[in-house]
């Protein structure tokens, strides 16, 4: 992954993923614990740690191990920033992931129809 791709993924995480995480987090842990800035940090740190993991663990085994590590990292970030347990973090991650996927799919179709490349994947 080059630096430009990383920057694009960070911006996408801040613009699309963070609001989704924030809203889903508010549903499950309340507005006192789920702050928008925390959702931005979850997205940005998740993307950066994911990039480092994929850089440090190349190949098929690295891809499998990296995926497992990233699932744990995303859950740990949600657990830490939203001050919740592992199960709530898992539920928040699953629901936010589904909503993010739907939004990014719709936006990618629109971008491709306008002649732009689709949004990069964060997962």
C-alpha cells in the first residue's frame, strides 16, 4: 500500500466510517460513552494499524493472520474508546460494518457512474 492509498483510506474512514460507528455506538452504549471524536480515532487508528499489519505480514499466512489480528484490533479499539465489553464491541462492529458496506457500495456505484474509481475497502 502506498502513502496516497493510505491517506485516501484515512479520509474515507473519517468521513464515512466514523459517523456510522458513532451512530451505532450511541445506540448500544449511549451518547455519553460514544463520542464522535472517539469514532474518528477508531477509524483512523484502525486504518493505520491495518496498513502496518498488512505491510509486516505479507503472503497468504500473513493475510490470514493479519485478518485475525485486525478483527481483534478493531474490537479492542471499539471496546476502549466506547468503554464497553467485548460482546457490545462485536455487535457494534458487525452492525457498523454492514451499514458502512451498504453506504460504500452505493457511493461506489455513483462514483463509477460519474467516471471516478470506487471507494477503497477498509476491511
